[in-house]
C-alpha cells in the first residue's frame, strides 16, 4: 500500500462524511488509520480521528464521541499543531455542552480563547467567540454574550473585506445569536434589522436557521404588541418545525401558541394544539428511549469486542488485538518491542499440572501487563506461553525500564527468555518481521539487553 493508494482511501472517507454516511465511514476508518500510521501520515490520521468523533456525535452517541476525543488528544500532543489543539477544544465544548454540563463545557472554550488570540488564528478565534456567545446566552450572561458577538462580527467583516469565501455555517449562527441578544435587551428595532439581514442571507437549505429567526421575530412582535403578526409567524414556524420533525423547536413553538390560545380562551384550538403538543412530546420521549437502547446496544457491542480482544485465561489482550493495535501504539520517536517465552513450559505443565501452569501464565501476565500499562504501552499473550509488548520511550528510559521488567520476571517460578528490539519511528517495522527478528535474539532474563534494529 503506497501513499497514493492511501490518499485515495482518505478521499473516499471524505466523500462518506460529505454524504452523511456515518456508519459506512466508521466501518472503513480503522484500517485506513493503521495504514496511515505505517506511512507516517499523521496529519491525515488526526483528521480521520476527529471525524470519527463527529460521526458518533451526528449519530446521537455523544458519550462515545467524547470517548473518541481521548486518543485524538494524544495524537495531537504528539504530532499536531496548536491550531489542531484549538479545534479539539472546540469539539470538546460542543460535545460536553450536549450533556448539559455547561460549566465543564465552557472551560474548554476559555482555554481555547487565549491560544487563538495569541496565535492569531482568526478563523479559529471566530469559532471560539461564536461558541462563547452561545454559551453566555444560554447561561443568561447577555452583556458578555454581546461583547463576544460584536468581536465575532468584526472578524467576519475582516474576512469579507479580504474576499474570503464564507459558508452559511460561518455567518448564520452569529446573526441568530446577535438577534437573540438584542431581543433580550429590548433593542427591538436593531433586532429586527439583524433578523431581516439574516433572512436576506439565508440559503433555502438552512431550515433550522430560518426557524430560529422566525421564533426570535415572534418575540419581537409580541413585545411590540403586534399580536396578529406574532401569531402568523408562529403558525408558519410551527408548520415548518412539525414537517421537518424538529422536536425541540416544535415544543417551544407549541408552548407559545398554547399560551396565546389560553389567553384568548379558545378552547377548540387549545384542545387541538395540546393534542399535537402531547404527540410531539411522546415522539421525543420515544426517540430518547430509542437512543438509550442504541447506547445499551453499543455498550453490549463494546463488551463483546472486549471479550473478543482478551485472552480468556490471563485477561490480557490476545494476539488478534495486538496485531490490530500495534501500529496505533507507535507514537513516540523510539520504541522497544519485547518478546518473551517461558522455557520448556510443556515440561513444566507435565510436571506440575494444568492448574499450576495456568497460575504461572496468569501471574506473568498480570505483573508484566501492569508494567506496560504504567509506561503507556501495549501487552498481549501472543501464543501458548509466549507474550509480546510494545512501548514508546527515549534512550534515557531504556535501562530503567529494562531493569524494572527484569526484576518482575526474575521473581517468577519459571525460567523466561526475552528479546528486546529497539527501533525508531521512521523504521515503521512490520510486526511479523519484527517478531522474526526478535526470535533470533532470545536471551536469559539475567542477561537481557536491547538489540538495536539496523
């Protein structure tokens, strides 16, 4: 697999994202990542990892989306830029905000803000500022929200002046946020002008943005006591929201209409609207219940994946998982690969019995796995009484880690032989070749030393 073929796969993934084929994307992405690691295509890998979390978010699995940010952060720390890290912080805010923990979510934005300012990443800064605007609107801090909104508009104006091509995702949210702020502050004429500009710039495909503009305009009309116009706007918004199955918007609009009907004591409309309102609430609850079931299915699937990845006796990873995950653990500049085998284990089994032999394997696996876990490495039972592990390191750590592992292995009741291969990131050794090399350099634990790949 060369770089050109890898790039074609990346383009295929990009097309799947553009077409919102999230499941298909997730099915293809893992082998592409493995190939990218082999080719040192770290920039492309970071983009794929980011899109994996976005796929889960779009599919409604917010917790899994958050979980997928953890390896992304590690990759960014190793190979990414400051701009990559700011994007990571923005995603973290979006996902955590979805959980309802706004204080925790907001912390990511306030961490990103000085980085975006100091680095002069204007596009990133605009995204951070717009999200801070939305956050402060939600928490009721409208003065702070306005300050961020005005700064966002200044950045947008600069981009327009420089003939930068903007998408609706760039300019519509700031317009809607500013309109909401002005309506709250009772600056109704200004608010109406902003809403009008929003309608003029609104693409036909931005249905949700249209709903937000309509709902804000309905509030303006209510404060202006132009109630007939308010009612007409709400009816239009209701029809769009119900047709498009926008549950949250439908609930807000129907609640406002119910308030109007109750004030007018219009019993017939109250009954009809309540029926629609209850139906929407039930569908919302059914959707949440379905999402809950999907989460349970996913957790069950993860549990199954864990069982399939784990050796049933020793409870460490098995050969299949190690082979699949080997490349993803090559994240440092230099790596140590360990291959260890119990000498004459068959004879030990015959002399001491199956239970004693199992205890030896479990003891080795538990103690050595703890060593690799502590150092951020990967460890697995490879076959029979053979185990292997990989850990990233630098030259200064090698002797200390080898001494630590030596002490663990010398305490076992069986004799173990070990091979330790050192290689650099640029070597990107194929695992099967690495194991063959390791088998040629097996040595007793007492004499174990590093063999450098040439």
